[in-house]
C-alpha cells in the first residue's frame, strides 16, 4: 500500500445539512470535529506507508476511526459499519452520505503499521497538542497516577492443558511451515491426542492418570524437539515462534530426560518464578500476578491524569507493563514521558505502591516534582510495639557520623556498605557496655550484643523520615484525598471501553489498545466539558446519607 499525504477535505455540504438536522444540538463526534478539526494529518503517518503501490485509505481517517471505535467499544467490523451507516461519523471523517466506507480488515492492518513504525504514541500526543493549542489543557499543576490489572486475550489453562496446547500449537505451525518434514516425523498417536483443543473436561480425572498423560506429552515434545534440532534439519525451523515456545515451556515444566527416555515433571520448588513462567503458548508475555485479592494472567496499565480544579481532567499518560512489574518501577518512565510532552506537574499524587525514598528524592532533583504519596511504616517490631525505640527516634549526626539513641547513648561504629541489592547503606553499631546495662534494653533490641541500625543515605533517610511525619497531618490527608479521583478514571475506562480486557495478543498490541482507550476517554471528557456536564460526585448509600443528619 502507498500513501501520498493529502490536505484534509472539508465536510461535504450534504453531510453538514443532514447532520445538523439530525443533531440540532450536536453530539460528541460533531463537537470533536467542530472544536478540534480532524485531529490527525496524513503527514504524521507518512513513514508507515510506501511511496509506490496501491493507494491506501487516508491515514488520518483510519487513526480517528480507531479512536472512535473505543469510545463505544466497537469491534473492527462494527466500526467499519458505523463509517458506512452513521451520519455523525461521516461528519467527523469528512465523508459524503453516499461514501461506501472500507473493509474492516484495514483497521487491523493499520494498527500493525502503527506498532511496526513505533507511531502508536502519536495517537495520544497529537490530541494533547490540539488540546493545549486550544487552551483546554493548561495549568497542570497537579496530576495523579494509578494502575489496574488487565486480563490477557487467552484462555486460562492449567498445567496439563498448557502442555497439550503448546504441543498442538507447534504441530499446527509446522504443518504450515514444513508439512513434508512433519509427515516424515509425526507419530500416528499424535492425531488422537492433539487433533483438537486440549480441554480439562476431556482429560483424566485421577491424579495418577493425569501425571502419566503429562509424561506422555512430555515424551512427544522431546521427540519433536530432538528431530528439529537434528543436524540434518534446516536451521530455520528452530526459529519458528511456536517451536521456540515449545522448547521454553518444556524446559520450565520437565527435567531433562533420563538415558532410558523417561520424562519427569518438575516439582513446584523447581518451577520458574512468575516473571518467567509461560502460561499460554499463544501469549508468552502474559504472566501470572496477584495483588491483594485479585489473581490474573495478563498485564498492568498505569494511567496519569490532570486533577486541577475548574478544568477538564485529561489523561496525559498511559504505561502498559508486564503484570509482574511493580508500581514503583514505572515512576521514572512516567516522569520521562510527561517531560517529553512538557506536561510535568508540580505535584504528583500516587498511592503507596509508587512511593520509595529513591523516588521522593529523584523526582524532586531530576524533574522538580513533589511525589505525594504515603510511604509504608517501618516494619520493625520496635515500631509496632515500642514506637519510642523505633529507628526514627534515633538522632543522626551525619556530619560527625554519630547516632544517639533515645536514652542518650552514642554509637561507636559507622560503617558505609553495599547491601545485597547493590544499594548504599550505613551500618551503625552501639556499644555492648551501654546496651548491656540499659534499663529499657528489652524494649529496644533482642540482640545479645547491642542495638544496630541500617541507614539509607542522608537524602533518602531524611525524605523518608519527613514523609512518615507529614503523612499523619490533617493537611496532607486533605490533599491526598484528591488521589482517589483516579479510581473513577479507571472505572470509566473499564465500563466504557473494557480497559481490563485485552483484545489483542502481546504487550505491544495491548499497549496500543490502551493508548486508543485513553485517547477516546479524553474526547469523551472534552465533550462533557463543552456541554457543561459537571464531574460526578462520590455516591453514598441511603444509609450513609443519614449520618450527617443524625450527627
């Protein structure tokens, strides 16, 4: 397909007349076109297409359709039908009423081009640029971030189902890529075992029978891998994705075969961690994760939005990660992304999962951002039972490298070290003589020798100590209440655009979906702002509404 950038055509007169008659007060899509124009230009996507070949559908239209379909959570087929049938869509796309539209498969091809050309971020960035130029995105003094889980577009499989489906997927791929070779190496029993999808209700019920079936599947897999890795087999066959997945899963699920060919399942203690374990041959990037009461296989998405008063709350950033990536690991990438767009806030509201001493210090030093979130309390038993003797109650003299305990005794050893995580710390020891005769020793330490402390570097130590003090004040609690508003954004994404369910396979495609969802939500919020629809308030049950009346 080829593409020569064209100027955006005006909306045909007949489309304008009918749209105004059908929607005299306007609607979301008409408001978008009237206030933001086409949003996208062909030049933005010119690098994704060849300069020679059959002319492609206008990229600016495809980009807008991809966003519009997530406003209403439509499938590709439904979105293509909407382009043909709906007046408001034709208005937004500068199409005449008689325009036949395009085949729905073009949308999938366009998304593939976006990912291949690393242009998916342009969909959100161009909209944010338009909003800033119109004066609608401004005063981003305060922003907030939160995450939610995302289910992968796969079937949840148990261990035995994973083995059967992995081997079946490899056979299907080889049947396409090398059918003659496969005919020479397949076994007749494989047709009975792998001709249809592996499902638990068809599998044996007794544990002994299931283990035996697992060993049988394991032998079949090793036999196929031995044939593929034979010197006479073309090397390119080893690069087939399904074959590589088979090899990786067999390494994770089985011990190496014995000399007599016996195969044994790995014991749970020898299984790989969730960061490496593959749970489906159809999406090897989808990993198992657990957060509080939620267990899932898939990904995680982080949304960042403005939350200043008296202005629309637009989503400025989206970050999709593997499900096993912790929240605090994305703070730096979120700030880098906002910095590139010149959208850094002065205050960034996040929950506890994002806040560490490192991030408090580095966010201020590198980006001028005050990272506002509650830090975890000191987990030591002294903090839990005898707070007067927690580490925070010790006075640290950084200049003289001396620590004074609550009873006035000074440390005798100050030793900088590198801990087992590669981080710089300071080990502090007190005198055995001072601690041995201290009347409050049992409340301070359980050590037979003396009290010891491990301190972070000065900047981190002070930041953590100060935050633990500040987060208990009423001023901080009142400010921090604004963070909860991002929960409503996640809810809007889930209810309107199925934010928690991936449509596509793989991290890259799932991230593109989230960019489209976020862009769609921004357009919905723009329409609500232009229509003077107020932000929804927190709803309370009828019973809770009685509380202020009784008080």
